[in-house]
C-alpha cells in the first residue's frame, strides 16, 4: 500500500506538485496519468526519496522509502533518468547493483532471463538500443523481486514491438499479484493493463478511482417518427436534436426499446453513445478532443 | 558497508578506468627512472646530480608532484556517476546517500594506495637501475629512499581521497577535473608568489605535500626568485596530518552536502 499525503514541491517559481493525496492499493495496477509537465516524474521521485518534498509525505507499507529495510526488495523503480556506465556490460551493471542490494548471482541470471537481457548481457551499455536499455532498467528494478513496481513512462522511445512486449510483461507481473504504478501521458498506453487510475494536471489531483469511472455517463441516440411522443413516455432527461432525433440520458438502449414497444412507437435507430476513454481523459486533463 | 565497498570495487574494476590508472601509475614511476637515467645535472636549469642527497630527493619529489594524477582519476570516477545518470539507481539501492559516498571514498582511497605503491615500486626499481647503469650510487641510503617513496605512495592515496571528495561535491566531471588539476598545478604555485600568502604555504595542500614527500625544491626555487628566505615547511608527519585534514574536510562536505540535494 502506497499512501501519498499532501505532497507539495516547488522548483523556484514552478509549482510542480501541489497538495497531492492518493493511495495505491496492494495488488492493483494503477495508471498515473497526466499531460507532460503535470508533475508525474516529480511525484514518483518524491515517492523514492530522490527528491525531497516541500511538504507532505509518502509511505510505502507505512514507512518512507528511505527508511525501508532493503528498499529494493520492496519497491523496484524504472525511471527515465537512470543511466548506465557506458563501459560496463549489461551484466556488469546487474552484478554491481545485485551486490549493492545483497542479491545473489542467481537473481542476476533470473532477471536477465525474464527481461530478455541475457541476449545482450555481454555487450557494453554504450551500444544498447532504447529497447535494450529499458529492459536492463526493468531487470535492475526486479533484482530484489519487489512486490511494488513504479514505472515512469516506461514505453517512451520504444518501437511498437517494444511497447507490445512491455505491455505483456507488465500484465504478467500484475498477474503475479504485484502492485504496479505506471505513469503515462497517454491513456491508451495503460488502458489495457490498469484497473485504477490517478489523474493529475498542473500538479493537482483531478481524479482517482477505478478506470471504469473515467467513462462519462452513457447516452442513447434515438431516431423515431414519433420522437416527441416517445419523449413524454420516457422518465429520463432528454435532449431534442431534431424533430425525429433524441439523445436520452440515464437509460439503456434496451430500456428505451421496451418502452417504445409497449406503446407501439416505431424506432428507426437506437445507438448507444459512450465517450471513449481518451475523450474522457482529455476532457479531464484540459486537452481538446482530436 | 562492506557490501557497498565491494560493489564500488565491481564498479571500478568492470570499467577500463583501472587499466588506465595502472598505466598512469607505471608511467609515473617509469618517468622518474627516465629522468634519473638522463641525469638531473643535464636538465635545464641543471638540478643536483643523482649521487647527491639533493638530487635523489628532487627526483622522488617529482614523483610526489604526479600525485595529482590519481586525484584526477578519483574525481573522474565519482563525477561519472552523475554524468552517466547511474546516481539515480545507486541512490535507490542505498537511499541513505552518505553510505554509498563513504563506500566510494574508502574504495577509492584503497585504489589510490595501490596506485601509489605501484608507482613507487616502479620508481624505486627505475632509480636503482638508472644509478647502476650510470655507475653511481644514489645520494641517499636505500632505507631513506624507500621511506620517501612510501610517503609519496601515501600522498597519492590522500590525494585520491581529495579527488573523490571534490568530484562528489562538484558532480560535473569536466569542472571537477579542471578545479583539481588547475588548483594543484597552477593556482597554488601562483599563490606562493604573493609575499603575504607565502607564509601560509606550509599549510596549503602543496606545501603540506612537499613536507610529506620531503620535496622542497619548488619552495626553495620560489624563495630564490623572490630573494626572500624559504618559508620552513612542516615536519613530514605534520604535513601529512594537514593533508589528511584537507581531505577530511572535503569528505565531510561531500558526504553532508548531497544529503538534501534533489536527484533529478
Ligand atoms: N529539476 C527541476 N527544476 C525545475 N523545474 C522542474 C524540475 N523538474 C521538474 N520541473 C518542472 O516541474 C513541472 C513538473 O514536471 P514533471 O514532474 O517532470 O512532469 P511530468 O513528469 O508529468 O511530465 C514541470 O513544469 C517541470 O518543468
Ligand atoms: Mg515525466
């Protein structure tokens, strides 16, 4: 369980994060969403003790990251700024951090295998592609077999194949019951993996909850030669779009159809309208619908 | 802490920096041998010859002057952690930053000691060989030469510690190396030209180094140019203590300063 409480950070005149409060429940995959510059990276760095909050706190299983015993066995993190010594091989990198975390060479072999790093373990990191670097980052984060994973825009710079691989990989990790917080500036990226979302904008919380709640309320488009008569039969808020077309809220298409049938009203069209997640997200974060 | 130190050792030995360090150490020692072979009396300006105590001391002192090299290696090694962005991962694995910084300082001081003794051993071999080739005996007894060389090796270890501390403080690899190299090779020499500051020379890093390595030639030369008497240097142990003091202050700042600094 990650508890973020009243987190605030300013960089000079820039309010990067303001009074941010949310929870990340155990065993969930939570999407951390917001447009570029919303404060996702800053928030995640504060969670990991890399950036000192101006005020507020973050605890992981009740303790700040810094006070966790063997922190990398509790939380693994994949951050965009983490680099590698160019002269080290991928395996050197893993070996070095395995030693820092006191993990055995069996862990090095294991994480290299599950992330596919073993295919280029003996290459120097200066020659690795973005995809390989991201795998190495993931492998490093997994050294301690942590039950919590924080990933900051992990698919940035990956090609479609890499993104597909990463998605599958995260789904597998989630299926093992790990808690995952993954940030993104596009909803589509985490739509298939996340069950919870935290949406921020300009450093403030917009909404937090199940992904399904991001959807706006559904409506149904109805076309009928007797639109006006149908409208009086439906006990629901209705917009009149033309003499024959209505938009009905709070009722399902099936409910409308049965009312129409009961009163012998012919229907020519019955279309469920549901804003796409992306539209809902853009609406929430102040972007415009494309 | 031992885990962190051994991790630093892996970091050090898996990049090629250790190789270059070894090469530099060997080259420093060999350089002294080369000078000895050429004969200090043939330099311009001429230095006392090898078979005088003064001449042998000058050559050993020149080796001490090369102590900045391991300092630069230490600086580069720590600053590279920031340059390559591994500091993020390192801080995740050891979130109490003073722990890994301290581990680095200890590991590199050890490496500096190895470097120093390597350079000193090569220099010793080269000196004795040069003397034998020239058919002269060194101007100092063997025991004195060896103890002076050991002091040079210690100086190199302390300098590495200094270099690491400054690298951790400045974080920018190029800037840190410029500061370390620039100060040791240029600024301090310039400082000693100023009459008032000259009195402080024994307490400056260079003066303390001279006391520790027993290399007073530079101070004497400055004194000769300005026509004033040379400022007496500290005793070797006192010089060593001053040098370690500098290193410890740098270390303390290096360890304490990053604690609240954001890693972004
Ligand atoms: N080290 C820093 N110094 C100054 N401003 C910063 C720094 N890091 C982030 N910011 C600012 O804080 C805001 C939030 O940035 P960030 O957390 O990186 O957002 P996101 O990851 O959501 O794109 C931005 O306006 C950014 O310019
Ligand atoms: Mg970001």
